[in-house]
């Protein structure tokens, strides 16, 4: 086949704890990641040239090396020169449905879909774990985006343990169209303000990682207990993003007045999500937020938890 179409779901963080510094300059994290069915659609097509070309329906998405999907295709050409020579370059058509600069891993999902698509196009037969290893070279969230579902992520975010699927829950996602938060800024600011809280000793880090396994969030997920999950939502990056972006703080507060079980910012923001047990509850909360904040710049989506990452569209 000369073309594949892939769906790349957004992710939210149900839990994000920054536990320390890493020698590579990144942060040591403990996260619970969850895929939701708000998906970008990406087509990878052999173009009969020696070039990678990226096309996108969203005017603000860069089409060069600064785009993670483009970088993913470049990485595949470098890693598999024989296949590149045999099959030639690729055109990537990207339909953006996930908001950009949102803390929803949209760019990571596009990179993951590109890796999966080129693997199929070039008949490489890579395993999921080989694709994830390639993805880790592109960004911390890419390995999760490949596999999706519900996962505990440690290290930089690339060490993944699959958890019980939670595919009965819903979220309302809310983001101001014109607002985005720089992830490097959020982590840098967190380091400046909270460095003294970082665990330093490798034994302490190991203890902390073990502790999370017996903690309340893992128990809540194992038992599919939505109320308990809602009570234990946590994101350290809220401590720097909410004070710097009062509109995001107000949005989170607006969610707390709705039928949702709880609300939190995803990743480095600025998307805020409200957790709901049913689609009706999510739709009601979406309307309640819309009534509380009439600003047309605010976009809202209802999405369902899903147990899959990158999928080949039929
Ligand atoms: O890996 P990725 O490129 O997605 O990370 C974006 C930025 O987020 C990094 O440049 C870094 O500033 C910050 N980050 C971090 N620790 C992590 C993941 C990301 O400090 N574990």
C-alpha cells in the first residue's frame, strides 16, 4: 500500500509529580497518563521523491523541522537509509483536531503516528517497543502516545507501565484558543521556585517510585473508582502555571461549580479538564462552563477515555 491513515489521540495527565532533577537536564517525573478520543488524523503517503513534505489544515502549525511529525520522518530516513532509498520520501497530511500548545501531547501524537505510518509504508515490521524507543529520541511523551491507554510513566516520562483501562470515563476539555503555555518555561519556573523540594538521593527517588504503586491513585485506577480518581488528581505544574495565567485559574474554578467530579490542568497547560462519569454529566458541565464564561475565545470539547494509542484508520 502507498498510503496509511492514522488516528492520534490526545492525552491528559491524571497525575503529574515532579520528583527531582536528572543529569540530562530534564526532570524526574511520576505521571499517570490517559488517552482520550479527541484525535488528530494523519495520512502518510509515498511521494516518489527524496523529500519529506508536511501539509496541515491548521495555519499556525509549522511545516518544517520544528514540527515533531517532520522530525519523526527525518529520524526514520536516518535510521533506515535502505528503506528510504527503496521506497523514497513521504508526504504527511495532518488534520489537526487537538488544540496546539495545549498540554494534550498533540505534537507528540503526530510524531508517534508518523513513526507508525512510515513503519507500515516501508514494511519495516518494527515492534511497538522499537517504535517507542525511536519516539523517546523525539520527546518525552512520544512513547506514551504510541501505546496510549492508561499508563504510569516514570523517568523523563518514557518508562511506561500499563494500568487498568479506564475507558468508561469522560472529560470536558477547555482551552482558550489564543493562549498557550511553553512547556520548557513551566518546568524552568518550577525548578526556580521549588528546587529545594526535589529528592536528591537515588534511594529516595526509588522509594518514591515504589510508594506511588501502593498509593491511593493506583488503588483508585485498579478499582475503576471514578470518585477516588477525582479526589487524587494532582499536577505540580499548576503551582506555577495558575498564578501566571489568571484566566486558567478562573477556568479551573468555573469547572468546580459544575456537575464534574473534579477539574485539573493537563500537563503544562493551559488546557483544563473536568472529569465526568457519564457523557450526560460531561455535556452538562460543558454547558455550565460555557454559561459561566461566555468568552468566544474559549473552546470546549467532550471526550471519552480510550484504551488505545495510534490506530490505523480503516
Ligand atoms: O521531552 P519534551 O521535548 O517534550 O520536553 C519539553 C520540555 O519540557 C523540555 O525541554 C524540558 O524543559 C521539559 N521537561 C522536563 N522534564 C521532563 C519532560 C520535559 O524538564 N521529564
